[in-house]
């Protein structure tokens, strides 16, 4: 089976800072991959390069058959392909980025109506279905300032799903939440995974990675230093940086 996401020889520089160093990964359809590593290791930058919120310096990114090869840090000639890739990738951020002047339902249907040109009635039906799937349909007429952080993030997940993506990218989706709200968002993500969505998740939640991931990738200093099934990686890490990372979380070091 062909991978649905393929990243080949990806480099990213911020000025002289080499943030991603020859990164290559493949993700299969319906696979859940968790990306772990210390802050500053390049995890979020990799995610942002996959849907071109950041322009790679060089390398090749392919999502669901749409390929963009960057040679000199510019992507101007690839704008049609980048638009296609963005339509195929849903993104959930640390912050919720909901429009404060729109209701929950209006937030969820804005993308399908304005970006994809979906009929409003169809978008409403799809949006309500996805709000129901994350347990937020009862809040569809509320404004974001009336929601908890966990509720906002669940709406953000419903919003991404309503764009009908082929791949979901999660960038530390629980890091801005109070501890008591983290579980409700992780439970929604587990349901999305169980429903068969391909997911790449940057996370510090080791329990989630152990329980839900098909594979776990470890980043350090801009490189993938280890990749394995969670039961193998957490019990017998090979790279000393992986071992140090896991030991740190086991002892409550963040």
C-alpha cells in the first residue's frame, strides 16, 4: 500500500539555524503516528512544513498523491499543489484559533463554505454531525467565550473534520489546557483514530502515544532518531536520547 504522507530529505533553516535535518518519514493510510521529543527538537516545524504553514528549505512532501519538491526554499511555483495538500490535511493547533464573533456552528462550517464552496445546508448537516461526534452539538449556538478550553479544542477538532481531510495533523493539542480538561480532548482524539483517520500527532502525552499510536517517532536536534511500535519503544528504547526522554516523563519531569 502506498503511503498517504511521504516526506523525503526535508531540511528547514530559520536564517542560520538548521531546524530540520534531512528528515524522511512515511505514514500509511489509517495509521496513527505520534511524534515525541523535547521542546525545540523540530516536531512542530515538521508538522507545519507538511501543510506548508512553513516553507521547507528543501526536500519533497507528498500527501495523498500530491507532491511538492522544494529545492531552494521557495514554493511560489507550487501554489496549486499546496492548496490541494491543505485541503487534504486538517490541522489542530495548541491554541484553538476560533473566531470569537462566530457561534460554534458558524466556526465549524466557515471553511467548507468559503474554501471548498460547499452548499451551506450540506455544510450545516456535516458540521452538526461532527460536533455531535465530539460531544459539542449542544453548544452549537454558543460563542467561544462561553466555552472551556477543552470544549474549544473539541470544536477545533470538529472544524478540522468538517473539511473532510484525508490526514489530521495535531500540534500538541492539549498543551494549552488545564490538567483536568486534557482527558476529554484525548478521548475525542482516540475516537477519531478508531474511526480510521490517518493521524500525525505531536504530543507530550506518553500515555496517549502508548495506547493509541501504531508507531512512535522520536525527534532530537532536528532529526528522527528512533521509530518503533510503542510497546517496543517504551520498553526497549535504543537511542540514549529516547531513553532519557522516557525516563524524564516517568519521573514527572514534564
